């Protein structure tokens, strides 16, 4: 696991956007797994700026959704399909045919989970998966004590996660109780995992993810098992890392041949 400490969210967004741009220059039809929420917005904004400046061509990119609320219609403004189309697909100049995600409004939700898991494999697998992290250490919507071998499936949100997400709805009561999420086992199949965390509120979760034991109670700690995982944190989110100075020194001395 590589840990990169940056000054702020903007710097983290720029760094990760350049990583994605590097991938697209090498593999124009790369399948990018995207996360929602406020944390990854600087990534999408920086990547869009690069596309509009002609620094990278994203026209062949494919976009894969990480998770989706159950029960919200596809056109609901807070369905993750709508959010991804609004914040990623449209700004990059892509059409809906470049997008794939689970059907949270399906009559048979379990079948929709299995179908999406198969679709990711049939698409060749995710080349780079962006991740955020919850204050309780969840990734995707794999809440604490999720199986580290789990596949795309239905999950019940914790009270804390529903409270955290209530800011996107008119009322906390409108936040769905259930979601479809890629499982940890599914996430770990992506070729490169990139987690961005910003703010002091994520510091404890980051410390447990990076320096704690691999444990289902901190689902993000499963990133320790991945051969190519990058954790990008701002100074506030890095504030509880015991090895912060080592991580800074390691990144400063990173050789060019090691790649991104």
C-alpha cells in the first residue's frame, strides 16, 4: 500500500486526476470505477479541466458505478446513477452508453446485484477504482463487519451512514435504508485501488485502514491485501498516522521507474 500525504483536497484531486489521465493515455478505453459524495469532486473537476485543456482524451473511457440506493428511481436527483451522470459522465463529454451501474429500482434486487457483478467481469474488469472512506471505515457501502470476500450485494446502511448522507436529502427520513454495493471481494479485483480521504473527521478511519490490522470491523483495511493500492490523504486526514513522516519520505524519494 502506498500512502501519499498532500496539502489539501485540491492537491489530492489533482494528483489522482493525473493518475487517471496517465492510465487513459496508456489505455484509452479504460474502465474507471467511480465513487460518489463530496470527497471525490476535486478529482472529477481536475480531470474535466485536463480533458477540456486537451491534456488527455477521455472519449473512449468507460465509467462503472460503485454502489446505488435501493428503491430510488433512476431519475431521482440523488440516485447515484444521476449523481455519476451529472458529476462525471457529462462533464467528461461522455454519453450514457459509456456508463454501467446496478439497477437499484429492479423488482428482483438480488438478481440485479448478481447481474452487475457479472457485467463488471464481462467488461474486462475495473482498471482503476476510486474509493472514499466512511467515518466508520466503510468503503463502497460495505459497512463494518462486512465479509472481506463479499460480492456485489444488498446491504443495510448503519444509522451513522444514513446520518452522514442526510445532507443530500430534504429530510433524514428520505435516506434509503438499503443499497446495492460492490462487495469487498469485487472491489479487490480492480487493478488499481485509489482511496482519497480528506478532513480530520476521517483521520481515525484512515489510521485504522493503513496501520491497523486487516479486520472486517474496518472494511477499508482490506486494501492492505491488494497489490496496487494507493491511499491519498490531506494533512488533516493524516493527523493520526504514526508513520506519517515515513510516508512523506517514501513518496519524496519515489523513483520514476516505480510508476504511478
